[in-house]
C-alpha cells in the first residue's frame, strides 16, 4: 500500500489549499484569541487573586477592542477562503504520513532484523494518551491553555522518557529476591552476549550504592554527552540493551537513606520551591523529571552521580562499572506492585516507558500543534501519522470543522493504514471527525522470509455522557471495520502463510468507565469478550490496582500534583486519588462530585483503554501482558493520564 505523504494528490490542489487557508487563518486566530481571553484557567484565576496588579487582565481590556475590530475586518477574506477551501476537502487524503529515515542501528529497518520469531520471544511496548491539543479557546474548557507551547513540551517529555536507558534493578537479600525497576522496563534476568538469561546471585546485602552499566559496555556519561539524554536518536544497542543496576551490601543490612543532589531536591519538591507566577504548562524547572530543561535531564532524573565509588558490589570486574546513587532506586522498589493473583507487574510511573515502540494519541486537533508534536517525536519515532480525519462534508453526514485528533508514532515500519469516520456523532461531537485509525506494522521476519506483523487500532469515541447507545454503535463499527481491514490487508492463506500476526491491539479514549452505573451498556459490550482488558475483572468490576485516567480538572495546577513526581506520589494513596481523580457524577439530587467520591470505593474513572486480542494470532505464539503502567509525566499539560502496556510475544515451543 502506498502511504500518503501529502494531504492532496497534486501540487496544484495543495497550492489552492494553502491560499484558502491563508485567507481563513487570520479570522480563525483572532476569534480563538478573543474567546480565550474570556475563559480563564484556575491557574490564571489564582494569579489574579494573588496579584492585584495582574497584567493579564489589563491586556485583556486593552486588546479586546483591537481583536474585535480586526476580526470584523478579516471576515470577508475568511468567507472567500472558505468558498475555496470547502470543495477542496473532497479531494483531501485522510492522513499525512511522515518518515524521518534513521539509517543507524536504532532505525526501523534495523529493528526488523532483531527478531526472527524464534528464541525467548520479543516484547513490544504500547502507550496511549489524550493530549487535549485543541484550539486554545476550546482547550481552556478543560482547564489547560497555551496549546502550541504544550504541544512542544509534551513531545519533549515523551521523547525524554522513551529514549532514556532501560534500567533493571536486582534486589537480593535473605528475605527478598524480587526484581524491581526504576522505570517501565523489561523485568528479565541479566543476559550475556549470547542472549541467554543467567541466574541472579542470591546473597547481596542492601546499600545505597548502585552499580550502573549498559550491557553493551558504554558508560552512561558518554551516551549523555552524545545526545541521548536530550532525546536525540540513540545507538540501537543503547536503546535495546537494558542497563543493569545492582543494589549491594551495607553494614548490618540496614537500607540507608539515599543521597540526593540539589537537583534531586528540586525534582522531589516540585512546585514548592519555585516562583508562584511560573506557568506550569511549559516552564518546568531543570530538576523536574518530566522536563527537558537541560541536556542531561533525562539521565539526572533517573540517577544522581556521586563523586567516589564504594566497593559495595563485591563482584569481579566492578572497577569497569560506573557507580551511581539514586533516590529513585529506593522509591522504585516501593512503587512496583504485583497483586498476588496477577501475572504481570503494574505501577504508577513518572516516566513514559523506556524503549517505547508504538504511541497512539487522541485530541491532537490543532494542526500547528500537531506539526510541533511531530517535530519533537521524530527525534525518537521514525514513522508518524498525523492530521488524521476529514473536513467539510466529505465522507461523513455532517460538516466537520476539526479532524479526528488521532496521531500515531512508531519505531517499526508501517505497512498499511485505514481510517473511518463515525457517522453518528451528535451535537458538539459531530463537529469533529472522530473515528478509528487502523494500522498494520511489520515487526520482524522469520528465517523463511515470512513477515511478522501486528495490528493496532486507535480510536476516540463519542463524548456526551448520556449517549451510551451511540458509543455502543461505534464499538460495533470499530470491530466490523477492523475485520474488514485485516481481511483486505492480509496476504496469507492457511495453506501458505506469508505473514505471522504477533499482536492485535485496540486503544484510545473510550469516554466511558468500568465503575459507573451510567455506563453499564458499554461495560457489557462484546468487545470485552474478544479483547482482554488488563485492568478489568468483569463488567463494573476493576482490578484493585487499576486507577482512573481522567483527572479532576480543577486541581491540575495544585502544587501537590503539578510535577510528574508529585502526581505520582499523590496517586499512590487512596486519599490522593479521591482528591485529584475524576469520579462518576451522581444524577441524584445533592449527589455532587464530592459526595460521589465519598460514596465510591473505586479509584476513579478509567476512560483510556489498552486492550489486546488473541484471535487471529499465529497459533504457535502466545501474547501475554508483561507490564502495565499509569504515567504521570504529562502532569500540568493534559487532563488525562497516559497508560502503557508491554506485551511479550513468545513461541509456544518455549512455553514449557
């Protein structure tokens, strides 16, 4: 399949579209700014209350008449532009494909040679997030603002989290031989150069001294100097080879307090140490683990270097390993959770997972914001699809002012793409071309030259709470369109399989949860019998560790949650979740949000989903969830929590 790299089939149509948008844009921008000036966020309200001489209010009073006059003057030009723009949308393609070719060992072509469908298996990491990148006036309705700056910062933070080294922490003591992780990393035994897992020594005392070394032998400081910490594409060995961190002995076996550098103190304290007037959306301090304020922030937010090495490891060859101290090591061991009946690890993480393979985003509606986000993410993801959807009256029943808001980024090559617009949107939701984006990616090849592929579906369902029937219809369409997509893109037959399917993922913002009595219809949909939800026990019943992904928008800028570390700490406590997560609203009189929170024993509204299917996969393989994470790295930038899942695909012959 030919992927579309331009929105129109020829340069003539592209030029006409550019002219039409140039006529429309001044009116669009002025209307957006005018409306935004009358929709303050809670952050701006607090600034206004604390500062009697708040300049923003004065600017609003001065510039409103100017904006209004310019808006009226631009209307005739916008009308002419609209007359030209509207018919062009019938020829517009439903997405734009962008590839920034990486010829290094971390590029997509090189990744295909890593897995041949044999051996111990391969893990793939997926993440999904709702970013609320709307025109600024509409974004303010969700209590976020400055869409263009947020888009750039979001891209930097995602790239910063995904491109950091993968860390494994092994804690051995007489009573604990479990494996913890300082990040969302693969929890496997240390491997030698032959790739064979090796046993972990069972008698290591506990200390704050940590040995930190990549399997490839590179020093982390060298990698940081070469640009990995700032999010530049890294060497494949740095991305794929995990870094081994070993916690070793101290006198008496007592775990001492970890030593933090001044920068670490800033990261822990978050907003409490900074000026109150600083904009939280895009001006995080250098010590903030989610920001890219300095070239080494990615590395420093994980581990703090210490000047001298203690001989804590007691292992041969320790002299060629770089010693580090890290407060995050001790915190990671406590934050990593595994329910006794759970087969995989789960956590609330302050970072996007290391070695993230696929990223599915929703509500990237603003075109300029999408371009900024794409520019940042191309530092890590080679393949990107953006500006997905239709405009005008083309393809759907009602006029569409906004695209679908869907955005996809991948480290692996994209083979086929399809997009469908939901035709049953109602009221405000009908103005956006919400729909489903289907992708087929190649993730490897067998020694017999059979392609190993995977299917990913990203969607954003109808938002109005009372329209359960519409969402159920959209879930039906989602499954039907996916079946058609798989049938039309498959080049295999039972007798001659040219392709082997490794995974089938559905993710996105479903706009319903699994704990609200008002969402019972969606909770019982057949989708959840065909696809597994790692956070769900059954209709209306969540697993104990699952938490909501929709934040209470009124508290986005509170000091307790305005940094990734702070939000992570808050969400680890039941009291914090009740305070800062959104819960189902009650329709009964007097049963508002606060009263509902007291009534419910759940952990908030989880409306962002990551599902995986087992039907249609290669019969000799098994796909199992290895890790699941709720991510706080975008705190202050969106009103949703991203979620991530690592899926291990292994051959049946290795299961025994």
